[in-house]
C-alpha cells in the first residue's frame, strides 16, 4: 500500500477504476490454477456493490414500515475513488444504476466533481450536496470525497460505506 495516489486498504463501496477492478481477471483467466486467491478477492470485491444495495434497501424498508411512502435516498459520490471525476468501472455507478431501477424510493445522485451524468445514469437526478442533504431521508456515502467528510447530519439515516472520511 505504498502507491502515492491510492490507499487500497481502505474499505469502500467496492473496487473500481480501469486497473484494479479489471486487470486481476486477466491473470485469473491466464493462470486459473495459480490465481485462486486473486479470483476469490475479485469475487468478493465484485459483490460488494450488491451488499451495499442490500444495506440501502434495508434502510428504505425501515422507513416504509414507519409510514414513509417513498423515501428519498441521496447517493453521495459516483467516482471510482475520492476527489476525482473519473467514473470508469466505478462501483458507485453500478449501485446508482441499480437503485434507479428501484421504484420504492426517490434517488438523488451527488458527485461534486462532474457537471452532468453519463448516459448510463441519464434517468437519474444529479443534485448539489446541500440539496441532497436537505431533502434526503437516507444518505449513503459511497465515495470518501473531501466535501463529504465535513458534513454534519441531523435527523437523517446515514450509512457510510467508506472509512476514511
């Protein structure tokens, strides 16, 4: 973990980007018998966004049981790592795409490093951080952007999938 720009040992909503999320599969495919640990690690990390979705849906269901008909969920961060605008192979984008298909909640997307959503998320609503915090019932922090570490929440269901805020 000595890479100057990446802290790979910090848990998050999944592993993304154009290298770490993809390149190990080349090794596994070329050397399946020797790369069992790499395969297991990638399978675990590839499933992390689904685990995150389950946790968010659990919060939605709690609110529905409390009488909130259609909770509003703010997903904070779409980039594949903190403080960048690169969405390539981002687990947060996968989570957002899946959550946008859920009819049980209104989904707000917050990514302070982009001005418009990519085509894969064009059905979503990109909002400012302040707007999302003001109206969301549930706030899910998917990426440890610096802006998110300064937030104070009151009367919100906050679930953070990052540890380095």
